[in-house]
C-alpha cells in the first residue's frame, strides 16, 4: 500500500490508478473499519490516522488529474468523514526518495526527471 506525496501529474497511468485504488482501501480502513483489520497496523495506515481531511484532499488531487487526462471517475469519498488535519506532514520516504523510487521503475512516471 502506498499513497505518494508527489504531484499526481508526475505519475504514470498505472501508478495513478493504483494509488487511487489503494487510497479507497485506506479510506475504508480509516472510516468503516476504524483502524481495525488487515492493514490497520501498516505504516501507511498509521501515518494517515487523524488526517482524513488530508487524505480526502489527496483523493481530490487524484480526481483532478483523472479529469485532466480524460479518465472517468465514479467513486467519490464521503466528505462527512473528512476530519482531522488538512496536511500530511509525515513521510515514509522523502520527496526525493519517492521520486527516485519512481524513476527506477520501468514506467513513464517522472519522465521529465529521467536522464
């Protein structure tokens, strides 16, 4: 499970769609299951606890990128659960490390940063 902290515009199609799918799974853990079950102890889950508003805003950024690329989106989050902090200040990897992880993958993420 990974929610990136870099701009969605830098993600390839595969990683944009994967993050969106994983964000919905994380949202369910933090709202419906209230931190219980399978991935509740995952570091990515823990860093979003108390920051559902920030997660909601990340989702909205992904949706904006979907629209920009002409993708359809039919899975809005319920804003009534978007509480807590508006900013995610905890990173599992620095922004530079996240960019390097994506540059090292065989995809078109961060294409403008590749050598």
